[in-house]
């Protein structure tokens, strides 16, 4: 009785993290302290109501259980472990959220059949699962069919045994991505160094002519690659070789501009647009390499929407700074809406990032010990998966994704994407409750 009824509440009470509160703000000229938040002459936003968001807004797998709630058989209702979708490292809620956003992007471009659309997935670690799901939202329409580019990650164990085991599971293996897109002639698969995969078997004794005939897809030569690097909307751009290296200082990331067939655009075949660029990756350092490789495309607004996975070492301020440089807006991707964060005042952004729905409560070592002993529920750690999943048990980062879209772009796509995502959801509170815009209703109605 003591261990079940008395100790858990007591352990929770004495180790509970501090209550989250808004900070005071900045001081006005001539004042050292302020009693409330104020703009103090700055051009930024202060009305981000993070404390008003539902608990599943930034953790789409959160399940609320009310006190005393029971199952149909009368047993107390408990939270089920959050499972990982087979073949990926993402949860059901995470896949639902990012798939909805990709669908909103596709819907905004569906009627535009006069442009050449390319969607790009980088640092892919899920055997191409998300990319293959995204392609379904771009069915063949008009003169040009959408091309998907998938660059595999090589985030694999360094020891031979671990690497072979990971390949056996299909985790991050280039071969599994090729298998997933087998038969899709509009899919371009690349290894981590940018070498195109999906080529026919070529014998060592074949000459050059036979090699070219043996290729299943067109592979651009060096002259074509250099043309692509000099092409695009900015015709005066100097040839820019990518010198951004990995932390070990050896391998550059493939320049994403070289993937796009600008030679066809120059021939009058239609403007090239990248409706969606997805940046996966196990670390922010690798993600920043990808973004740097796409800098010229971003500066030209060739890319309309960018989705970024929330890595464990993500520094949101660094991400915002990069997108500010290329004149893009940065958003949280919530379960119901996209919320802009790059225009928040500094202290407001600090408070938002410190909120329990975004960052884990910083408990002391006593609390961690009580969680390990089972006196405090481990749900607050937001752990998904188990020892049998590919990554093992891992923490769910919240929000699971960030998105970015151009500033001041003179087109309707960005507004359409936001409206489509906000209106047609799958969660309570306005999103997912409608079939048309006329059906929208207020939360709880």
C-alpha cells in the first residue's frame, strides 16, 4: 500500500520541475527592471500562446487519459507504448503530421501543369518510406510528370558486424530504397556521394558504348552538370562548387542544383520548381550541410517548402538564422497548424523553447532515479519504440518537424499550403472536422 499509494505522489511532489512562466521581457530606456513584457520599440511578435496549445499539438502521439477513465472491460485505462511504423524510425503520429503537410504542398501545385516539378529527399534513413508516400500525392497530370530525387544517408554502424546487421534490417540501405522505387521511371536514387543508383548491371569487360546502352536512366555528363550549376533563375551566378565538408573534413555533400535538369528548362520545356525539399539526418551538422548545398536554390526561391526533422541536437536559433539569410520564414509544424517562430521576440522565443510541450522538463537526478524505480511515470520522457525497433527506444523530439517557406514570394502557394494544412487536419480543434471550407467549426462545437 505504501509503495503504490504514498510513495509515487510524494516522489513526484518533491522532485517536480519548476512551473513554466512567461519571462518579464526587456527593459525600456532608462529602466533596469520591467514588470511585464513589452516591445520596447522592437519589430517582433509577442503573442505566441504556447500555453494554450493542446498537449498533442507538438507531440502528435500524446494520448490524454482523464482521472478514473476506464476501458470497456472496466479496467483502468493506461497509455499504450508509442510504436514505430515498421521499416522507419518515425511514429504513427509523426508520419501523419508530415504526410499531411506534404499533401498540402502537393495540393497547392496540382493545378499548375505547365511547370516541371521536382521533390527532393535528402539524408534518407527510412529506406525511402516517406518519399514513396509523398509521390502518391503527385499523380501524373499534364505534360510534365513530377520527378522525385532521393539521396540516401550512410548513417550506418562503423563496425562490419553492426553494418551488416543494419543492412539486413534494410535501415538506410541504398538497395532497399532502390527496391521501393523499382519500376518508377521518374525516381532518381543517389548514394551519399551523389552517385546515381538504379543502373543496370555492367560487366567489367564492356566498352564505353555498351555501358551507355546498358544504363536504365539518363546520367548527366560533366558538361551537363556544369551547365546546371550555371543555370536557373539567376543567370549571372558564378560556377559554385560545393566545398562544404562533413565534420571529418573529407566528403562534400552533393550540390542539389546539379540534380535538376536545367538544360530542359533552357530548351523551353517549362520552368523548374521544387515544391518540397525534405531534410532528414541524425544530427544537425549533417542537416546544415544539406541546407548549404541547397543555398542557391533557396536564394532563388526555386524551393517552395522545406521540411526539417527535429534532431536531438537541434539548435532552433541556428536554423532560424540560416533561413533568415536566404529570406525564408521558419515554422513549428504542429498537429493542427503551422506556427511561425522566426519573427518572435528573443525572450518570447526563449520562453516558447523552454515550454514543457517543446523541451523536456529538466528534473534533478532524484527524479530520474524515481523514474527508473517506477515511482514516477516515464511518460514524461516521451520515449517511443523498444529494443526490437531499428533505433531502439528513443526520445520523441517536439515538434517532430520544422518547416520553412519563402518570405515575400509573389505567389499564392505558401498561403494555400498553410490554409490547406490548417483546415484539413485529422485532430480536434478545427482541423480535420471539415470536408469543405464552409463546414469549418470552432473547437468543441
